[in-house]
C-alpha cells in the first residue's frame, strides 16, 4: 500500500487529531512495508550478540503503542495479566528476543493492527483540545501533553523502523537470506 503524502486529516476525527492519525498511519504503512516479505529466520536473525532482532523490534513497537493507548486514551484498565504480557516488551532485551522468536511476520502485523485499532477508536472520543492536556504518564519526567505522548510513539516507531531497514539490508550480506528474484 502506498501511503498518501498529503497528510490531510483522517476523516472521523477533529482536524488536529485527524492530522496526528494521518501521520501515525503513514508511519505504520512504511513500517509494514519494511517487513512485508521477511521470513521467520529473517525476523529472528541477530546481526551481532547485542543487536535486537527485527521481530523483537516489532514486538516493542506494538508494546509502546499499547502502553500509550492504555495510559492516554483509556478504555479498560490493563490487568496485572496484561502488564505481565506487555510490560516486558517495553525494554529491548533478551526476554523480548525470546518472546518474538519463531513468530511469523503475520503474527506481528496482526498485533500491530489490533493495538492500532484500539488507538484509533479511542482517538474518536477526543477533540483537538485533548492534545494540549497533560498526558497521564506516571513514568514521564516533566508534564508531557497528549500530543507529545503520541509524537513520542511515532518517533519511537520511526527510530526502530530505521533499525529494521538497516538490519534488513545486512541480511543478504551475511548470507542469511537467499537472493529473491
């Protein structure tokens, strides 16, 4: 899918929230394009002993959006079980590598889509003034706004998408992937 380069507000939202949605959606399309044809071996490959595998980066991107949605958009309060599943994925470390290992790209894409669906549905309840209100982020330093919180979600995904593209470009060099016609 080719994303729109116009960045017009997405329908069904107030103008600024709709613009944020358009940016989040553009970011997501480019992330999904960067992993579209990767195999499980590609997703699990580690460039070196300290490198995050692509699958772990996808799990992390999903978890970051999950926690920001839970913290700023609302909906059901996450249970201890939810936190036990999602919380560890916020840190990129060997436990996340193990969690993501062996999972196909479709599994990651479905989780990304499910969390994004909850985010977008939640955004429909807010107007542009909400973006300027303080975000309820207990871990944040200072007083971030909801706009800053969602900028950070997008910034985090873009950063990791860059890592994904770099790692992907190294797969062929290392003989991990076969050349595809």
